[in-house]
C-alpha cells in the first residue's frame, strides 16, 4: 500500500510536448541569481526542481554574476543593477511589496526570462507562477506579467490541537502537533509551505483558536525554539507565523491574579512575553484571539471592551511590527430557546459596531462571512460595510464542517465569490465586500482573508481529493478576488490532472455545480442548522431546536423561519438601507435566503409559482438525484485519472449518494409530518 502523500497541484508531470520543450529550453537551461541570498537561492532551487520534473533538465544555478552572453532565467530583486538592465522604471513602479514581474526578453537572439520582485516573498510567488506557466504551456516568447496581491493578509487558520487532533478536521491528524508536542519532522511542513506559497498565502496560524491545555504555553520558551524552526520553514516560502493565544495567559502562565487588559501588571506581562517571542521569531506575525466567545476568556470578564483587550495586545506588538487579529465571533452561546427576542444573527454587529474607530491601526477584526456560522448559505455579515474605521478580514471555512465534511463534494469557490461580489452600498454603489477586505475602499493597510484549513496528515491532505480545489481557490481568491472562480477552478484541474479535454470539462462541471447540489438536498433557502448536534454531520431537523446555541428555525405546522425583518428581530436594520428594504420585503428578498429573513407559511407561493412546501420536496428530490450526475461525470473519467485518486473519489461519491438520500428522506418526512401536505408529484415520502 502506498503511504507516500501526494503533492496535489504540485505533483509535476513530465511535459511530453517536444515542440514546446524545444521552444522553452533556451529560456530555462540556466538559472542566474544575481545576489547570493539564502531565500532567493531556495526559490531558485524550487525552480530547478520544477524544471527537472517537468522537462527532465538539470539547470545549473549560478550565483552573483550574470554574464551578458548567456541565456536563461535571471532572478533577482528590483533595484539590482543586472535586473535594471531589463526593467523600465514604469514597470518597476508597478510592482508592489509582495508582487513580482516575469517577462521574456530576446536579446541578440538570446532567450532570457527575467523574474524580479521587491522582496524574497515576491520572488517565491513568482517562481511558482513561472512553473505553472510552463506547465500550462504558455508562450514564453511573449511572456509579460506583473502581479500584485490585492489584499495584505492572506492567512490560513489551523484549528489544530496539541494532542494532534484537529477541531473540525476531516483529513486525518495535525501535521504540526502530536501527543502534546510539536512534531520533530519538518518535511511535511515544508511541503505544506510549498503548497501554500504556490497559491499566494502569506500567513499561518498553526494552533486552534480555542487555546486549551498545553497550547496555552506555545508562547513560552518551552515551545518557542521549535516554533522558530517552523517559522524559518515558512519564511522560506514567504509565509509568516502567527499564534492563537488564550486571553487569560497572564493567569495561566504568568501566575497573575487577573488578565484585566487595563491592569499594569498584565500589560507588562504581555510586553515581556511579546519581546521574548521576537527574540525567537524576528518576523513573528502576531496573535489571533478568540475572546469572550464559546467559553474562552476575554475582556468582558473584567468589564472591559474588546477594544481595550485588542489594543493592549496591539501596543505590545507594535514595536516589532506585529498585529492583533481579533475575532468577531462573539454571541451568547447559552441562550434559552424560549427566548424569541434574542437573535444570534445580530450579535457580532451589536458587539462590535459601537467600537468602530476605537481599535488601534495594528488591530484587524476577523469576521465570519455570515452572521451565524459557516452554514451552506447565509447573507453577508452586516459588519462588512458597517464599520468604516476598522481593519477587517473575512473568515471563510475551507474545512467543510457544515458542507459535507469532505465526504460530500462541495466546492466552495462559487459561494465565496458571491459573498465577495456582494455590494454593501456603504459608500454608495460599488462598495463590494471584496473592496472592503482588500483594503481599497477605505484605504486601510491591514485587511484580508482568513481561511480555516481543510488539511491534515491524510495521504491526499484533504480527505476528498477534489477538496484540494477549495484550498487552492481560497489562496487564489485571497490573492485576487476579482478573478473568476471558473478560471481558478480550471487552472486547478489542469495543474492537478493535466489537460485532457474530458477531464477538464467533467471536473469543472462537478466543482461548479456541487455547492448548489449540496444545498438542494440539505437546507435550502437559508435555513441552515438541521444537522446532528456536536459533530454536525447528517440531517437532524430539530437537532438544534431546543438547544442553547441560538440557532432555531421554529417550524410549526403552519410556517417556518425566523422573522429577522425590521418588524421582527430587527436584524435587517444592521444593513445599509438599500439592502434593508430588499431583505425586509418577502417579495424582493433573494429567494435563496428567504427563510433566513422571513417566517414563511408552507403554502406561500414562491416566484416560480410553487408553494414553499412543494419547493422543499422538489429541492430534496432533485438534489439527491443530481448526485447521480456527479457520479456519472466522474465514472466517465475512468482510465484518464490516476487510479488511486479515481477510486478514492468514487468511494466518497458513493457515500455522498447514500447520505444525500438520508438527507432527502429525513427532511421530506419532517416537513410532511409537520404539514400533512403530500407531494404533488406523488414521490415516496415516508410517513
Ligand atoms: O462553528 C464553530 C465550530 C467550533 C469553532 C467555532 C469558532 C474553533 O463548531 O468548532 O471553534 O465555530 O469558529 O470559533
């Protein structure tokens, strides 16, 4: 049995196209690095290895000099004399800190590729781009690329625990921790860094936001020496290390009697701690903090605000260039289901809106894309566009907690793209979420993307092989949210499976339709939450109905859904008037979110003329049927895909089908029992 893990889209296959090889060889048969720098050298090695696998050549890396008479790829920083010979001032000015320039130059019939950047991270991103271009058989003679990431922060969050388990992980155990320790072998971590850098990621938080037990001690000399080694691996790939912290660390580690952010002893303790961290990790990114959220301590414990808490840490980090990423996932997780006044959807806004303008410049608020919790569909969190004077990051969940746990195929790029393209109207038309999180709408420095990782130590990193596309897409969208997800998905397929036409066509269809299909047979119309409590897999229509988590649909025999309009819980009042009016109106409300905003009678007619109850039945029957199309599209690729991958995916699709049927039948029966209304089309609904 093969236990060696795959390298996903970096599993380079040999290029067989002689014609193309002959054309590109002159450009790549030598690699020059024009300054001797450890990080640039690593980038050059990365290129060399790529060229070796793709073209079977072994270019020599030459350092420090670039002889005029030679051809090949020249790598270096902008401003270097050699590079300046090839690059105009206009071009140079277009390259931002982490961006890069790649162009081909033909000089006296010599073929040269110039790869230049301002920083080492720009160079490593450029190298991966160049390898990809070569793999996709781009025409080198006319290569001319300048690329800059749009958002400053493109960070992966791991919910990895020190015992090696991963909260909401569906692809094996942690690659960072096991048995309460940091893992000794760094090989897989390096390969992970390579994968991430190739998508444009620049930050990583390796420990769970729920910081418990040994993980509290990660910020101490007990673990910092090993963390500094991990930081160095990531540094080679342009990625900064961040850590999640426990807000009560001064008590747990420091032995203080309080963690009050205004207490001088607490302030000093954090200053000392931060200072020490930077002696081990000079470019440490900063802290990620889940405070006053789901039983984690925070400033509320001491009657202080979240601005007090975040700013205290931010002041400690400021001298070293570090930042505080403060999560907005704050709500009452001990609600009484009898209480119909409290609406969890309103909580983040209620907690944070009053603090707009109160956070220091090196604090960023990390906000889940929707107001609840990563459901299959939610409206955009009204905090986007609601806080104009606060740095913001959007949090996406790459790991499929509520979207099929990497057993179901559920490509998330289409969902994320819709969220990013949402126009908040906060500064008039065109105030898209993507312009808020890339910092451009309000001219803010620290903004960006956080994605909760979907990887573990499984052989294919993500459990479901096709779930690799979600990781790839997160990175690519964070780099450039203006790109079409169709392009991003296509590129992933080409790089992962090669350029067979049928493979491209079928997998693209599967990816682009999978979220819609999953939504159809689970909880359409913005319903959400009908999952089994705890592990969140599989249907359970009232699993969360009488719980303390504030996640109710309140179905009775006549109607379902929560009235969140201005006449109901008032949630819609958190949006700009443009959207408030639309969401308030049952007729105007986007149908896919109908039950998020409205309480709707089962007999209500939707735009299609169907009643709500009939829509529910149709949606579930159709959704479960469409899984057959996914299976069929995949089966058509037999023989065209690596056999191991083919079989693994086939197996998961089979499970998806079974579990989709379970969803269909449980949900349909639930509604049938509530309403007594039969299916117009007379399909089987169990009584
Ligand atoms: O969705 C919930 C998850 C928790 C998670 C929490 C969060 C890390 O069920 O497992 O905790 O969100 O985002 O903090």
